[in-house]
C-alpha cells in the first residue's frame, strides 16, 4: 500500500511552519513509533488542528522573533475542545528564558499579574489588542519546567489591556471583549476549577499535560 499523501492545505503553509511540523513529528513519534509524517499531518488536518496552528503562527508574525522559540508542538486544541475560550497548543522550547526576555521587552505584549493568573506556574503575556481575539503566550517558570509544558493560544475574546511602564498589563473592563470573555470563562471556572482544592487542581494540570492536553483558557 502506498504511503498516504499530505493534505492539499499543507502545500500552502509557509516554510518556517513546515519546519516546525518536521520537528514536532520527531517528538510525536516518541509516543507513537512508526507513525508517518503524512499520517501525523493528516490527523492534525482532520481534527482542525492544522488550522489552529496556522492561526497561531499568523498572529506570531507581528513579533517575528517569537515563532522560532517554538521548538515542537504538543497537544493542540481547537475552540470546541477549549470550552469556546481559546484555541492553541503546548510546545517545547529550549530557550525559555530568552523567550521571556523577548516578551518582556516587546511593546506588542503586556505581562499578566502573576497573583491572579489561572495558568498554573507560568508567566503569561497578552497581545495588546483593542477588540476581538488575541494571542496569549505562557512560559513555564523555571522550577516547574520538568512537569509542565509551555503553551500559546488565541483567546477568542482577548482581555483588552494597555502596557504599563513596568511591562505589566493595565486591564480594561468596560468593553464588550471583557464581557464576552467572562461569559466563556466564568462557567468553566465555577464548574471545573473553583470546587477543587489547590493541590488537586495542580495535580490535575500535571496529569492532563502528561497526556498531551494543554490548558483551555
């Protein structure tokens, strides 16, 4: 039997993204030995994940130095799988501290308040937008990098922020983006996060990521 062909949508992808898929496939076959590259890409396409990854790549284009930090893609999810809050993926990065330096120095992002984040042991950065969707990049803190994955995703309704002089986010609440984001996030938070004790939640995050599933917020 002939090897499967790559989907037509793959042909139109930019070269840097194709190179990332090659590296991602190498990581993927560690858990699925013998899985062909074309089978891997076809699986992504069939699940809608090829479109998700392409969308994240497109948004990274505003900060051209950002995408090269994504060494390999792990566990992508679409909006349906992300509680209609976000779509994106976990990823490996061999230079996370350099990625942090880029994000903290970029005028296109602001850093989330670490005291209020629901993204676990990660430092997260929001693309500065005025409405609609926006990129959210989260880098695992040094003490948790053996148990957690970095993640990058597009919030369907990104929180609108200004970048303060210290680089942190100045959140804006009187806008439709915030209302729509809360409509998506609050039900998930109340049913999936709030009832759990802190220790149970942390263990669940680790278990979910070990299976290749990323945060959905």
